[in-house]
């Protein structure tokens, strides 16, 4: 008699206790040998199989029985065959379709077939119901454990790449994986600059050593999900909700927000092997169409794409555009070196005021955050002592953690705002003087593109001539540089030392009035530019001059 064996082990504990798949197979094969059955195929499901895979294997087994007209199925016991009513119905239909079809439950010393006695069928149905109850109850207990884990701030599953799990069962936590974390941080930083498509980023990260747990390349769809995972900023996404985590963040909130905006942006860079310097940046003055770039005899040319019957047919060399861009960048320079030093001093003085302001508010915020942390600790002790109910604990812990997180975010934003303020002021100051040099000497095309995107809102090509319009922020800088470079101010700049280091014999001749009026303008311009950047809907990359690949 032909037969099929079906084995299932549903937990690691069962394997440890000796109920492994090999042990089941041995038991069932010994049984079939004693009955002189010929085993045609063995179907098995291990504890690691997902629910969908278990269902698939079960259906394959039933299909094999029907296709090969095999009428005997051998299993260990009821819950090894099925643990849900849906599968039980399939089994009942299979046995009821042919009186010769039989299922042998070896450990239960029971054979199910169409002509089984009513009490045998009753017991079969009871066992299936008990197996279903076991699974439902197990599911409830698992969900309870997961909810408790989430309440403690820990993810109940494996963390994303960049983290690793430590600790014993029931006490597992997630910590930063120092081997992979730097690569993950680099991934966020590169995408935040706005120069990488997801496909190009996936290739770059593979080159830099980013791998899955199994050592394989992480595909672009997975990269896209990782860039959206709040786990990297200390939060847990579970069942559609975001909770506060207890693990250490790997990415700061500002970088994560920039990445999030870029992922939603329609202007996110697309993968293209021809990464021309001005690709997508210039438009035709006549038709408004994009300028197409191509390489001919070692030189790169741009021209209107002509999709709208445009009359502008002339080709312009890339280096001719470079010269005009550099000319516009030079217009941001302060010509007089003494005035340059004086402006720097004015900006640094305002930065000192910012330091005092942020230090004052940070002390109070830290005190409030510590208060909520103490409340969380006391509440947890009350829960352990049975002084508060589970529902009250969950309600208050979410409230306290929410308030603590708000304060933490405020502290980080304040610190970030100050750092950004100082960095922005310094970089704007340096960029206004060294933009053309940086542009000419930068070794990376992405840095040049970043600089152009940062400083210009519109680049219009009219035959061989480029019309370059500054972004709102740099338009402010251009205006104040024009004032600073005016002949009247330059002429009076010879007395700057007298303004900052006055002596008793100085006579007010009216010369310093122009400089005194000018002095607040640069710090105020820095403040206004900073405000413009913060209000931008789209991410603007502000280059850090230390990262530019030239000698500053």
C-alpha cells in the first residue's frame, strides 16, 4: 500500500526535548514498515517555517495525495497534521470522498476514515478544536509579550541593519553594531545631500561594505525601507503605530527628516550613468525646456532639447557655462580684506549672544526631562509592587514618555539650531568669499552641483549667455555684499581699527557713521538667510567646507 508521511515541529523547545523532525520521521517510518506500507514521499515543516509556508506545504501534500491516488496518510498525532478548522475541513473532505482513504495517527493509536465510528469522529473534531484553541491562546500570549516588550521600549523582533541583539531569551535588547553602524550613518548622510538616487545609493553602499545578516547585497527596495525606519532615531514602529524606544539612536532627527522629505520629493535624483555637471539645472530662455548635454570629441556641450519647435539651436560648451557661473560667484566676494575681517567679527559677536540664549533655556529643559524620567522609574516600581493596574500604567507611561520625548526633541532642536546657526553663519561667510575657488578646485561633481543648487534658483540659457538668478538667501547676501563693496564704504574702511580699538584722541569726523550703520547688516543677513533655509519645503544642502575636497 502506497503512503505519504507528514511531519511537523512547531517550536525550538520541541526540538530540544527530542521531538525533532528526524525523530518524527524515524517513528513514522518504523510504523509504515510494520504495516508493510511503501512511503512515496515525506512532507515536513520545521519550526522556522512561516505560516504561509506551512499552508503551502500542507496544500502541496493534499494535492500530491490526490494526483497520485494515494489513500493512506501517516502522521504522529492530530496537532501535527492541523491546528485550524480550515485545514480540518480539507482533511474531512478528503476522507469522505473515498472510503478507502485513511489517516493514521500513530501516537494516538487512531485511524480516521469515512466509516469511522461517530465517537471516533467526535474525538477527532474535539482534538482539532483543542489544537485551534492552543494556537489561539498561544497567539494571545505572544501578543501580550510583544506589547509588554514595546511598553519597555524594545522591539520584539530582530532590529534593522546597524544594530545587533544581545542578552538571553526574555531579556534581549538591541545595541549598535559598531561594525556596520558607520556604513548605515554614511548611507543616511549621502542621501540627505540630495545627490543620490536609491539605485545609485544601493550600489555605493555595497561598495562601502553594507551587507545583510547573511552577507548578501541589500537591494534598493530594502534600502528605501531602511531610510524610512524610525528605529534609527530611537523609535519603534509596531502595528502601524510609532512608540518611544529605549535603544540608542544611530541617526539624528534633522538628518532623518531631510531624508524623509527627499524620499517624498518629486525632484529626487534618478539613476543615470551620464552624470553631467549641469544636467537638469539649465532651461532654455525661449521655450522653457531643459538643456540637453552630450559629449563630442572629448568636450561636453549643452543645447535646447528642441521638443517645442524652439529656434535656439546653438550649442554651448560646458566650460563656457563654468566661466559665467564663476563670474556670478565672484560677485559675492567682499573686496576689502579689512572689511572682511570686520564682518567676521560682527558675526562672531552675534554667535556669542546665541550661545548665552541656548545655555539659559537648556538648563530648565534638562531639569524638566529629569523630572519625567524619575516619574517613569517610580511608576514602573509601583507596577511591580501591584500598586497600579496594567491599564493605568500603560496610560501614564505613554503620557510621561511622550512629554519626556517632546522635551528631548526640544533640547536637540535647540542644540541643533545653535550648531546650525553657527555653522551656517560661518559657512555663508566663507562661501561668500571662496565660492568660486571651491567650485573650480572641487574634485567631486556632486559638490559642484550642490553648490549650484544651493546658490541659484534659476539658470536660463539664452544662446551662449547664462542668466543666473540667486536663491532668495544668497540674493540677500549679494545685496549686502554690493553695499559692503560700495566705493564709499571701501574708502572709509581705513579707519576700522579706530572703530574697534578707539583711542582717547580720536575725533568723530563722521567717517565711522557709514560703518556703524553697516555693522548690524551682516549678522542680520545671516539670521534672515537661516530663517529662509529653515522655512524651505524642499531640502537644501549647505556644504561643510571641511568636507570639500580641496585645500582650503
